[in-house]
C-alpha cells in the first residue's frame, strides 16, 4: 500500500494569538501564512475563543513539515483525503 504524502512545503503549525488563544490545527506553507490564517479565523469569529473588536498579534510555531506526518495530522484534524494540493 502506497503511503499518501502531503504536498512538499506544507507544514503543521500551532499558532498562539494574544489573549491566550491557540489554533492547534493550522496547515500552511510558511510561518507567516499560518499566522495570517489564524488571525483571519480569530477576527471573523471562526476560531477558538474569538473576540470581536480585539486587536491581536500571532506567533506560529512549526510542529512538523515531514510530509507523511503532515498528511497524518491533516487526516486526523479534518477527516478528509486527499490533502489539498499546493496553490500556484
């Protein structure tokens, strides 16, 4: 059986936003993208503990960029396959 691999360059991040909110299921191609995605969810109310009208900053921490591990985490978090293809 062939093991599915996530697209090259995709990483799995934990992103901590001020006010002690952490998005533990952020998939992105860079630290900057992970921070932007988490802030977008936070600001639109789609995240854990989102607050309206709160100014926030974000700091992303790469958990893994091993393609097999990223694929496993994606399937665990989203229960979907195949993983999204890279943009571009």
